[in-house]
């Protein structure tokens, strides 16, 4: 029997600027065993995801994964352009930790009420690669909130942040400071990838980054860890 999996999230799930973890996840199973459906929108906050659940619950899947919160965490950093993001994403209030947790809880509540799916919440990928830096600490703090929501609402918690932290400690990467990604930087990555035909891994390597291309979006190593925690936490129990 084919397991239908809906993957909900932001640009990491949309996979225009990242290696596609859905593709890597699908390759971990024989053809036909798993059918993956993508619900990723670039730049989304937890609030935005909450507004677009109709498409998920209309045709309920067997398994739902939720990878959201990276943009909420970024908005807590000093150099993040919050006002621009609020306008672009039509946010009704200023992003905050409490609002993130409230919106994520509401996402889970609706998915539980309107589907019979097995639900898994992923903690955030590590922002940057300096584990003692403000960006990585923000992704850790928001990951703790994801864990709290999962525990309160009795859904699976998928420890992506913890897994990536282990990987970074093992790799002992150079201490490259986190830099907030600008629209121009995103275009630059797309030009390198689509025009110059450089792989995301090549871009990451040229910048000395272990899991990402730009401190946020995933290279093959980072995306493989997303697929790994989803597979081991949810799908190996379903297939």
C-alpha cells in the first residue's frame, strides 16, 4: 500500500534554493511505497502556514510533516528586516516567539481535528554553523518551542536541529559568521545554480559551509538529515 505523505513548510520544503529533501526521502523507499506531496511556500512564517491548510485537509494524507519556524527564528535576530517581511508576507502582527508557538499549535490542532494522519513536527535546521552564535541559538530556542508543541499536542517530534548540531560538531567547520540572506544573495545563488550550472554542494563548498549554501538553505548533507529524521521518526513505522 502506498503511504501518502504531505510535507508542509517554507522555502526548505519548496526546494527552489535548497537541495530537495522530498526527493532524498523518496529515494529511501522502493518506487510506489511512498507518495510525497509538497506544500512549501518561500518565506512563510508559521502564521502563513496556518492560513493555507485547506489544501491539506481537503484530501487528507496518511502522514503529515511540518517543517516551519526558520523565518520566525530569523525575525528574532537583530539584522533581520522585520518590517519588510511583515509587508511581504502580510503578517497581522510583529513576529515573536509566543506568536510562533501559538500559530504552530493552531496548525497542529486543525490537522488533528480534520485528518487522521500521523503528524510529525521537525525542529529547525541550524541557522549558520557557529553553534554559539546568535543565529544558531535562535534556531535552538525555536526548536525547543516545537518540542513543547509536539509534547502538548501529542504528536511526533522529529529532532532535526539536534541531528544537525551533532553533524556540525563532528565536522568542526571553520567559524564563518552568520550573515542574513538578502534578496540579492538569493538571486546570486540561483544564478550560480541555474546559469553557471554549479550544484548547491559546490556553492556551499566554495563558501566553507557544511550543511547549507547560505547559512539557511540546505545542501545535500543538510537535506539528507531532514530526510533521515522524517524517515526514521515516521515512515519506517508506517511502511
